[in-house]
C-alpha cells in the first residue's frame, strides 16, 4: 500500500520535507488541496506529534508518546520488576542487563526496560516506524523524568538481520537480545486489530522472522527472549529452555548463562 506525506503543518523546510518523502519512499501531497481515497496511509504532523493514520477514517492515529497516555500509565502502575516482561529479560534489584531489542517497533517494550534501568539498543527496519519512534524520543525531553529514561534508549535504523550481523562483525554483544516478531493478531480488541492491520499494510508479512534467532543467539551473553502469542509456534522451530506465560502472550527464553547464583537462568 502506498504511503503519502501530508505537507500541511509539517514542521520542516520544504527541502527537509522533500528529503524525508524520498527517504520513506512516500508521495508528497497537501491534504488541504487534494483529497485521497479513504483508507490511504498518511503520515502527518498533529498537535501531539508525528502521526500515521488512515485518511478519511475515524481510526486512531499511531503516535509514539513516552510522556503521556499508555506509556505514562505503564510506567507508574505497570508492576515494575514484577512484570512478566521484566522477569523474562532477567531484571532484578542487582541486575539491569543491557538489552538489544531487535524488533523495536514503537518502542513500548524498550521503554519498559529503560524505565527499569537498562541500557537499550533498538533496531527498527521500517523507515516510517523508525521516524515515528525517533519523533517520540525527541519529544520526550519535555519531561525531565522521562528524558532520563529515554536517554538509555539508542535507535539503529535498518534491517534487523543485517544490523545484528554487523554488530557481530564489530564484536559487540549484549546481556539480552529481545525479539518480538510480528505475528497474526488474535487479540479481540478492535483497537489492537486496527493497529495490527495498519502495520501489516505498511510492512507486509514478516516472512524472515525465523532468521532473527541465529544472530540473536550469537549476540546474547546471557539469554534471548522471544515474545510470542499464546499458541504460536516456536521461532525457527527451536524449543526454548523456559516459557513464561501471561494472559495473551508468552515469553520464550533461550538461556545461555546465568546472571548470578541468585537469579534464575
């Protein structure tokens, strides 16, 4: 599906706007002068930040906001180190592992890791999603508390498999590599379904997800954690050592080395 960039209210010079349009492989239009077919993917600026939405529909736009909304609620009331996701990556009172989130997406899980004290490197292959994430990270500076958290989040743009191999060539490693490959969404929430459909229209099928595991295992010093929907097959057909199950998803853990004698795996 084609992506359009709306020049209306775009907070950049025309040269920057045109460069962004070319970088994202989009088509530049002015929604004040030209109507688009209903449902067209449109990237535009709103009062809340850079947004991806479907033109002419009432569907909620996708905006990365680490200061307000769901991110704020999860930061304050999400359960801290007691969350399944925190336990899965091994966060403990004395353990704050470095994390490579190789499927960064909108940065939601990475923000949880960073809010619990971890240094997090994110890789995002979609230029559009990376632009949304980058915009959210820039706007986080309006909050001193949140800016301190996002200062621990470092974005790498590009294909995850290629970037992981490049990191290996540079002899880099991380305590934990975290993978959340896109899979068919079975959640009954209409909002989640709409967001997932938008992602699939933008990104297509995640056909190479199984190829993420091999470089992830090579980069991880302690463990690889894979977020999967309940009932989804094991990534690359490789059974994990341990599964941590939640209500709607599970975390498959490939443990390589214990953090210390007091922390499982």
